[in-house]
């Protein structure tokens, strides 16, 4: 059967090889193609900005923001709106055209930097020429995509920091330079492997930038009990990752009689001190992103998707689903607003007032807020527990959740862990076990939730601090095992960041990435000990 598209950037790639007829995420071949074209023109723009920097010229912050947002739009489950993506392509081509007028050495630029067209009829044909499979060599293709997916994840974290008016021009320069290098046919496998690790270095920098942006704006996360029941008033459900959107929504809903609930990766917003002053910020509703069809329906009120993790909505609540930022879905209202602008959520609030309160789906509380600052305050207690043998091992189970039944492995694995093991987590993978009654060790909960996927940075900082406290020469000497679930490109940059920090023997599941060619996978196995998962019983024996 002829391929209508080709995409293998997420863990659910069909048959663990790639989606060729329609995306498992729900994107159509047309949207897949137009996303490929957006990536291509963004690489072209990046080649131009990289050349301009080499010539000593400065790049405007708005251009840097365009690159990061373009990449963010193409992350899995972020934007399904073909017309919105076409608009980004046209805008990017216009910006690139203006910048080309400043370039002194045009002949040094790749074809992507010179391609321009405003003819929609040409877009589909061009997209077919520049997609993933346009790189014929399997290993070069694998590494180019690994780097590109890492940069997509990095762009997401950078964009969230930008929303809080935090920029890192060195990070932007690297991101664009690395994108341009994925067009360079002179780079060898060895060159691209080196660039992959450098991407991990900037992944650490990007997560540090966002950590500083979040904590400077909202304070350091602290241990918090979060209500998972419902109130009696109508509500708005906010999902995704963008804390600035959360702040604006809470400000605008004060005194309106409308409550605000978090969903999925927005749960950690409850851990920040700045948000606790809002009495109408009442709790978390539901679980990870993939359950949203049933949970959005029962919520009854409007839903604001601030970033990726959209599942194509059911008609029953499509008119209650709003998008903003990089997110988009055809037929759903998009709330505009650029970096530094105040968004207007009045339409969402007005609709919420006409809706029934959320239908209760569970009761109780869950505990989180164990980012690095909070854990450092517990350092003496943790160190004593390790020295006494009360805690024998930490298991990093960060990453993503997903709909595949094979992911129940992580619930079963958590249940079977020895009672002297503590789980360190971040990201929506936590929903596989954060509502289990796993108890505590001397008052230390056995599930320490650092926050969103970008807060995997906290887990790395905690590990480095423990290495220092115990006077170890190598981070891999710590009693820490890594059993990480992945789904999309933000997990890729977290993985590359861990590899850059020297962490070895990371287990990835439920499957290894389809975009790793056999030879590239071999390099990761031999140099870093990357491995997949087995059965719960076998892996418990392996780790312990």
C-alpha cells in the first residue's frame, strides 16, 4: 500500500515502524505533510539566522520565538489545524525573505534557506519531497530525526520560559544552528552523534532556564495535598503545560463564581505558592491526557488546552474545547495572544457560567511538590534513611503516560517494588501509580512527584546533589535505577539531557523509539547501556 504520509516521532508509531496512512495521534496525511513543510521552512530560516550570526549580526527575539513556536506546533498531539499551520509557513517564509536581504554569503546557504513559495498548490508536492524519508541513508536519517525531535522538546521548554519573559540567546543560537546542520550532507554519522550529545547539553540548559522562570515567577514548589474531588460550582478545566496561561486564567476567573481545575500535566501548578492564594483553584480532575475523551465529557464545563496532548475531541464537547499558544484543532475556538500579551479568556468564562458543575469521578487527595528545592530541605532525612538502609534504592520512573495496555507494566512495576524503594517521578507517567497506596518510609512518601515533564531537571539536580553528599566520583554509583516511560519529543530531550550528564543504563519503554536505526540503537546500547523493558518480574530482579 502506498504511503500517504510517514511519521515515527512518537512511541505509538504504527507497528513500531511509522504511521503511513493516518497518524495514531489522529492527524491526517494532509496535516502530517504540512507539518513536514513547516519543519523544512523552519530549518531554512534557521540556516539564514545561523549565517547572519556568523557574519556578526544580531537576531531579533521575535525571530527566535518564531522558530521555537514552529517546532512546538509539530510536537505530537499539539496542533491539528492545517490552515493555522499553513499561516505559520507563509509567515516564516516572509520573515526568512526579509532576513535573506541581510546575508552577505548567499551561496553558502542550503536549498531550504532559498526555497520560497506562497502558492498553496505547491505545498503538498514540496512536503512530499522534504519529509523524513527524503534522507536516504538510514543512519543519517535516524540521527537527524533524533536531533530534530530533541530540538522540538527543547523548543517546548524554551517557549514556556519565553512566556515568562525569560530568554537565552545562546540556547536559541544553538537550536537554530543544530536545525541547520540537519540539512548538511557533509556531516558524518560521528558528527551527528556529537551533535546529539550537544543537544543534550542544551537540553539541560533549557530545563534550567524554565525551572528558573517558573520558580522566579511563582516560588519554589512545596509539598502539597491536591484535592481530586469536585465542588458544587461550574468549572473550567485547564490542561497542557503553560503556567503563564494558568496564571492569567486564575486572575480572570476571580469573583466570577467559576472554579478552576487542572488536568494531566497541569497538576503540578498546585505545588507553586503563588497559585495557592486563589480560593477558586480547587483541585485536579482526571488523569493523564489519553483519558480526556471520557473525562472532558463528564467535566461538563469548558476546557482550555494550553499546549500539546490534544486527543481529537468528540462532538459532544468539541464546542467546549478551546486552544491557545502552539495548540490548535479545526473547529475549536483559538484564544490568541503572543508572548508578553495578556490573553482574553472572557468567552471561556461566560460559557462556564452556563454549564453544570463537574460530575464527580473520584474523591480524595494526592501529594506532590518534591522538586529539587523541597527535596534539599528534606536532605538530612533522606540521607539518614539511605545510610540506615531504610531506603535501599531510588527508581526514576519519569516520562509520559499513554493509552497502550502495555503501559500497565508501570503500575504493576510500582506495586511490586520492594518496600525500601522510593519512586522519583515527573511528567504524566505519574498517573500510572500516583493514586496507589504505596505508603512512606519514615515519613518520606514512596512516590516523590517533582512536577511536569520539564521538572525531570529536578530529578537530575537531586541525583547530582546526592552524588556530592555521598562523595561519589560517578553519578552511576548512586543507588538509583532508571525505568522511564516515553511518548513524545519532550521525553526525547530529557533522555538526551540525562545522557549528556553521564547517566547510564536507562531503560525505556514500553518500546524503544522507531526512529532509532539498528546501528544508532547499537551505539546507544554500547556507550550508554540504553535498554528496553522486560516483564515486571524479570526487571525487578534486574534492578534489585
